[in-house]
C-alpha cells in the first residue's frame, strides 16, 4: 500500500483522511440522533444544544492548546497558523468535558449528558483513526520504529508501530466490552461516559510510550501528563467501582 492514500478525481485528488474525518462527524452525529430518538432523554432539546456548543468550544480550545504544548521546543514558532495546525484528541476530549461541565452548571442540568454520546463517539473515533492510518506520515499518529511482524512502512522506509490501528482495535474492544457489560448490568447515571473516558486516557497514557513524542527528563510527554490529570479527575471510578452499576432500593 502506498501512503498517503488519496482518491483521484481527474487531475486532482481528495485525501482519504479528509473523507474519513468528514464521515466521522456525519455518521457519529447521525448515530447520536438515532439513539436520542429511541431513548428517553432527560435533557431538553434546548439544553442539549447549549451543551453541544459548550462541548464544541471546549474541545476546540483544549485540542489546540494541548497540541501546541505537545512539543515545547517549538513554542517559539507560536502564531495563529501554528495554533490552528496543532491539535490532539486527548486535549479535545478533556477540553470538551470542561466546556460541558461549565455549561451544565450555568443552565442547571445535573444528569449526565455524556452517556448518550459514548457509542457515537466510539464510531466516530474508529472512522477518524482509519483516516489517520491511511494518511501515513502526514498525520503524525504513527509509532516509533519496530521489528514486529505487523510493523508498517508508511513511506519513509522505516517499519513502525501502527499506533493508529492499535487505537482502532482499542475502540472496537471497548465497544464490545461496554455492550457485554450492559447486557448483564445497568450503568448508573454518567457511569458509561466515565468508563469511556478513563479507558481511553489509560490507553493513551500507555501507547504514547511507543510514539515519537517529546518526553521530559522525567520520562513523560505532555499528552501523558494531561492523561494523568484526567485519570485523577475520575479517581472515584477506581475507589468506588461498584457505584458504576445502578442499584435499586
């Protein structure tokens, strides 16, 4: 396979990464709309819209701020173009979380708004990371050099960990695991989203060790520090795992 993969249209070509990213947004939202239509949502349509706006604004800022800080040695190049050109999913997720919580506090919503988004987000992530894989070296989500049988040459002659494929596998396993859990138990309010977030933060904390990131002298990268911060925010998931399951009086 030749990377990056593009779709030829006459003398031009459309990057498959762009197509996958567009599909991720579109299909993720359509899946969410389908689930909301068939679920008794405790949050009104108007409040949902406000929460979406808060999430989008927080995700935008969080994604780009963490993306810019990802390599401290390049901060001297900071400008608007550099800011817009650097983003990361971890920062987007945690920034979106902050945006949602601040918005909910302002409008008085106390029930979870994230549970309904979990499966649509997983679907969007799978499609998006497929695009990242097909973009090859241009996307920057590949891993370090490796001699493992499944290592892939993305076009520079070096066989690397396909960390974007690892992430797709992670999302598939999480989807299956959540589905199996919910066949036997009913999650408490907000628990599905907490499991979703904690699982991904732990995955990213570990997988970053095999990615060509900037590591501080103490052995961790900016993204790993952000992941640790997010994991600590959800510390109750580890201290009180039984509270993730709904109980009836």
